[in-house]
């Protein structure tokens, strides 16, 4: 088909669509000047794109002389995509138009804690129910959804879409959360990716790492992991295992995830608080010990609670130990901290930056996630959007 009139026409249509996405509304004459295509070629291609509902005529241009030209713009609402973040404790869903603008965003609790087949099927049923409700309330139907990007806290095997090494609260659901399983539940194209990789992509496209040519997204929460991007591309490595920092060993042979995860932080905090209470039963930290959560610990540190600050100092040292190994190997320009624990940058970053400045042979810029809890769904939307635009271009060539 290459070189045929139809093939060339479709290439021209894709060129015009790219120009409209980049530049907004243009007249047919503007499109001709911008793309170098002849005016008859532009007119013919635009008419076909209007038939496909991918571009719209939208009012008149402000040209000073002669008849006002009709403006053409990309129809960002021709179709939609979704991003879904299946976390250990929360499910986050984002609906986006073809410009990547989030039209609706919702969060729900994850039905974890049970790992039998029935519980897993319940998660899939609930996911589908949430999506059906989202579409109904936005007056959309499934024919308008071209792709859903899913992020999960586990390794996604690149060749098969199977899931491995999933975070502890979701253990036993690997098969039900595989690409094949999800594709059987949702009537559109499905993409499955590791959540931290998607968070890195989200920060690169829409957040703190925009245009960074080598950076690491270091997520610390229920689990730990890193997403590494080089020149706008995610590194996946053998079996998709790039960035699986959970298996890194610290001094004493302890796994990084066991030490830095939310459970690891709580173990450290309980040990230190119990020791302090033994030394001084009237130290005033009984309330913190009784209501100990990561959130309360960081709030206490923000309030200047001495014991909370003392807990987070060795914890920050362990984060720094992991970062040092990463930085020596990769020499990234930027490290972005994220996740439920890592997102507390106002508390963690001052200490970490001092350690980087004093001790690191490679000294990257160290910042906190700009997207916060939306980092994963933002990345999921981006992969779904990219795949949808590729599909639309290929459809034009068929």
C-alpha cells in the first residue's frame, strides 16, 4: 500500500492532525502554509477528517481583509481514554479527552485483604461498576472509550502481560490483575504497566520532571520502587525488572522494602517510641504511640515533636543510602520522591538534601512529586492516549 494515493492521502491527514494538535485552530490556508501541502490537498484531507469526527469547523478567523476564513481544530472529544491506578489501599480513576485533559477524577477504597478467587473477581466487578458509573455520569458510552491504562504495584512481564512480585496486600491476585484478565472485563483496548513506571511518565509529561533527560522517580509507600526515564523513554530491563528497588539489601541484609515501606517505618517508630517510654513513662509521647500512623508521625514532625523528628532522622539516612547507590550507578540529573511516604517532601527533603550535599559523589537535584496521588493515573492516561493516537493514525492507513 505504501506509495499509493490512499496511503499518501492518509499520511497527509495525520500531518494535518498533528499540526492542529500542536497549534490549535487554523484556517485551511494556515494549514497549507504550516505543512507545505497544497490548498486542494488540505481541503480534501480536512473534509475526510471531518467525516471521521477528528476535526471540527469552529467559527471564523480574524483575518483583516477579504472573506473570513473558517477555522479548523482538532476534536479532542471525538474519543476518550482512562487511567486506573489499582493501589494497595486506593483505586484511582481518571477520565481524559484526547488532549490529555482530565475531565473527571475519582478515588475508591481497594477491596484487599482477601486473596481468594472470589475476592479477586469482586475487585474486577467493582472496577467495571465504577467505570460504568463514571461513563453514565459523564454522558458517555463504551464506544467512546478507546483505551484504558492500568497501573498496578507489581512487575508486569513485557511479553505476556502477566503479573509478578505484586505488593503484599494484593498477593494472590496476580492472575486476576493480568493483562489477559483485565482485557476480558473491559470492552476496549487495555494497557497494563507497573505503577511506579507510570508515575515517572506522569511526572515527565505533566509534572515535576518535565523535559528532564535522565531522572529517577523514587516511590516510597506500601511498597518501594523506582521509575527511570532516559530521553523520554522508560527503562524496563530484563523481565521488566528495572527499578525494583524492593530487593536492594541494606546493612544487615534487610530488604529495602522491608525497611522503607510504610510497615517498615511503623516498625522503626514503635521500637523508638517504646524505648523512650521505658526511659521516661511521662515523656508525653503516649498519644503518638497509641495513634501511630505514617500520617500522624509526619504531622508530629511538622509540629516540631522531638521524638517524631528523631525517628525520621535514621529513616532519612536509610533513604539516602538507597539513593546513593542509585545515583552512583545512573548519575541522574534529578530524583523525584513520591508515594504515600515519599510525598512528605516538606519533612524529608531538607535532611536528604543535606546528606546529598555532604556525602554524595553525584549530587542530583532532589524534589518532591508535583502530581502527588495523581501521578500514576496521569501516567496511565498518557500511555492510553499515546496508544489511541497511534491507533487512529493506523486506522487512517487501512
